[in-house]
């Protein structure tokens, strides 16, 4: 019996082994076909993605993506010019159609009168001489009172007997010296939107002098207000060639420092504002000027006028230029 049992067991083992080997052979023969079908159905990955996925580490890939996002944001948001960054906070009252900008310059030498100008009953434009002492606290006070700040740049007058002050821009200077003097003036305090010329009746009629001045101000993104101390000023002509819009004074308020004369000049300023929508008047920190302004300012809104910063008038001028360029 035992030989028969052993024989049967050996037959069963042989059958099991043959079945298992056959199945394994069938799977190996089918595997290449399955792989080929999967590869046909799978969409090939672009080469650039393979490089990102397999060549770069996760850390490097993260850096690349962050850089791209920053570049995109920079392209979308245009850089704001310096004069806009330093502009006074101002919300226009559109019910008041006519706009007037008052500039009080020659500030910073007499601190008492400078503070009186700062405490006028409405925000105006304060222009500081760069050679005044301890200017930044006064500038900061003016900005806290919502005034707009300017730098009153000393420039050569036609009268040789009058001294415009240290580091003045003169017509006999080389371009290099003009740049040096201008740079020295521009770093005396911070927070201003632009400059207007102190004196300068000789410098502003010199193309050779004003070209480097205006070009530098353009590059520094600052407003230039021509005080018009000489009716033959070449500033507008040069600015046009540089594609650099500038502003010009309309009325001097206190060339004659008398109450009736200042009131007359303010009336003239109102007439120009009604005609052109806006006007710019320049005055000085004289007691009589400040007294007249203290009475004139509160009555303005009833007459349809609004006091505005210089930056607002520049914005309006740029809008006019933009609209003119889009006309057929």
C-alpha cells in the first residue's frame, strides 16, 4: 500500500507544479502587452515640467515660483513718483468748481513767521529755503497740519547786489557744478513734492543753466513750479523739450506789501481761477500777508473756490495732457 500512496502523492505534486509554472509563463507573456497599452493611454509630460519635477529640488523650485510672482506684481503696479508719495492728503470737494493753490515761500529763516504760516486756517503749500536752520521739525509740523511741502531753490538774480543765499544755482556754472549745488540743496530736508525758484531772474532765462536743473528734477520725480521772477523765463520751453510738465505762478500776492494791494492781487487770482479752473498764487511770510490770508481764506468756499495742494494742480495738468493726446 505504501508504494501506491507515495506514487499518488508524487503525481499530485507534479500536477500542482505544472499548473503553477504554466500560470507564471502566461503572466510574463502578457506583461509587455499591458505595459504597451498603459503607455499608449498615458499623455506624455512636457519637457519643461520634467525639468521642474525631476531636476530641481523642492527648495529651488519654490524659489523660482516666488520670483515669478514678484515679477508679475511689479509689472501690474506702476511705480509711484516721489511727488505723489510726498503729496498732502487731500480730498477734493467737487461742489467747489474753482481751485486755488497758495504758496508761501521764503520759509525756514524766521521760525516765528514760519509757524504763523503753518497755522493758517486751511492747508496751503509751504516752501522752505534749504539753508534755513533746523528745518525738518518745521517741515514735519507743516505736514501734520496737512500742508504740502516744497523746497525754495536759491537761484541767481539779475541784480548782482542781491545775494540769493548759499549754494545758489548760477548761470556761469558748469553742468557738473550745477548738479553738485542742486544735490546739496535737495538733501537739506525730506518730504517735499517739488521746488520753486527763489529769485532766479537771471538763471531762469538761461537755457544752458535750466536744462540740467529741469532734467535732474525730472529724473528725481519732483514737480517744478516756475515762480516767474522773469517774464522771459525759458523753463516752459526747455520742459517741453524734455517731456517734463511743469507749473507756473499766476500772481504774486505781496510784491507790494500793503493790505489793499494784497487784497487786489487775491481778487486777480480769483478771476484767473474762474477762467482757467485753477490758479497759483505766491506770497511770503510777512505779517500783513498772513493777516489778509487769515480773513480771505474762510470766505472762499461761499464764492465757489477751494484751496488745493500743488500736487492736485499737477494731477489736473497731466489729465489735460493725457486727454489732448487721445483726441483724433
